[in-house]
C-alpha cells in the first residue's frame, strides 16, 4: 500500500533529508587517501548525533541478509555496487567510492547516495559518475504528477544504456516515509506509461546503479551484503529522496555542495 504524505509530512521529511545531505557532504570532504571506511562511518555517525537523529541502516536486516547491517553508512569501493560494509580498508589514490546514507528524524526517513573519486580520477570513472548523476536527474524530471513509475524507470534506463553501462537487475528505488523501504518499487529500467500513476504526496527514493563494464551481472560477497560486479568493472550509485508535488518534484535530500 502506498501512503500519500501531507505537505506538513513532506516538510518533516525534508528536515530528515537535510541531515542526510550534511552527512554525505561531511563524508565526501573527509574522504582522502589513507582514510579508512570505518573512520568515514564515524564521521557520518557524528552528524546523526549532532542532529539528534538515528540510523535506519544500523541493525537493519532484510530477509536476504544473514546478519544485521553493522554501520550507519554503506561504503562501496570500485567494483562494489551497493551495500558495502565499512571496514578497516584505507582509501587509495584513484578509488571510486559510492556512499549511501540514511537518517531518521521525528519519525521520518531520508535516504541518499553519491559517488566520487579519491585522489587522481580516472577519466572512465568520471564519465561513469557523471552518467549516474544524469540518470538520476532524468528520473527526477520524470517524477511528476500524472506520470507513471514506468516513466521514471524508462528515463533512468535510457541514460544508462545510451552510456553503454549495465544495470543490476532487481535493484532500484523505492517508496520511503515512516520506514526506509515502502511501496512502490522504482525500477531502473522499464517501459514508459506503465505502472502506478504518480500522485501528489508520494515520496520516492530514486537511485540509479550503473555497472561500468556494460554487463548486468553481479554477485554478493561472503558478508551477504556487498554486491559486486561479475566482470570486475567499477560501479556508481546516485540517489535522492524526492517528493511528488503539484508544483513538480521536490528533492528532500539536496546537498549544499
């Protein structure tokens, strides 16, 4: 069942989304050669504490997971697509990093992700990240009253495929509100004009995931969480929490950077 949020609730979700934005900005600024993923998780945790917010990631255990997620930040490096668990791994020059973060404040959740390079960027990585951001922008532009979920999926998928990138099947965006994952699902590829009609008050986490090698295959690490590309190529992830309103899509997790 899809819950339509009131304008007051959307404003409250914006406050949660701003905590997410501040945390991702802080993590990106702290990401440098020699900094560990665990240190970056602590940076994100500090933002939660300062805001009086909590993490919807920490302790989360969906049906596919063998264990509860042990951190507040998903940190996926190079060939990791999503759901990377922060470890003692220290960032190296040229790493491609995708950071996914959520915050719960006042009973409402925000969720966002960004990808960036550390140190000297590879041109191929820059193009991959830019395409992920363009796919996200296209999906958001399609998130208007009267359109359908398939229009968002088609907009995202078109940008990804035209760039020559793969899309991990079965993973995409989702509704969000009181809980991190709500109905409806938002695929990253699909047919326009299909699926649920978008209405004022729907809030979606729109999140393209791109595989640099152009194939769609992926597998889970032994930790049961981290998803990696089968071909060993790098991956990028971009995400915003977006409210569908009569005046157009409203990005609730917009960042100052």
